[in-house]
């Protein structure tokens, strides 16, 4: 079975069917020189959103049933990280921050499984 993810960021959208295509999209986002959120949607409707273009990242995850989660890093951290989300810049709590390398591992795991990545500590949203 061929894996395929719908991906979008800023005003762009495409479908990736292999890891090389996913890496090419990530490289394009990094070239923007502005921290940007990449939306990865599996065929099931589950969606992983990954912050790219900064040494630190934040992740959110939405299941097809509407349940949502966010990454948890150092809960004692205060402040905010900023990422472009589609056509606006949004603030994310610094306590959500993890390294961009861990976020990349999560994106690759999501590409392979279509499920919420297990290597990330998650907290359910309201």
C-alpha cells in the first residue's frame, strides 16, 4: 500500500507519497527563513502539525473524532514561540517546545503509521 499524506503550509498544499518528498517539503519550508507550521493529514483524517524552521518546535495533533493534543516539553518554561500558521503568526506556549530534531522524528513516524507519534509527550486539550 502506498502511503500518502496531504500537506499544507502557508498558502501551499501538495500530497507526499514517500519520505524523499516529505523531506523536500520540509526543505522548502526551512528556506522561508520564518518558523512555519506544517500540516500533515493522513488518509484517516488524523492531522499532525509540526513547527519547522527554528531550533525548537511545537506539535499539535487532531484525531478525526475531534480530540486534540499538544506536545509537552519543559513545563516550567514561560513565554512564547512564534510560528506562521497558514496566513497568520501565532504564539505557542514555550512549555510545548521540543527540539526540531524530535519533531522531525515525529513527522516521519506519522508518515509511516498515520497515528499520533509515540516518542512525544502529549497533553490533551480541553
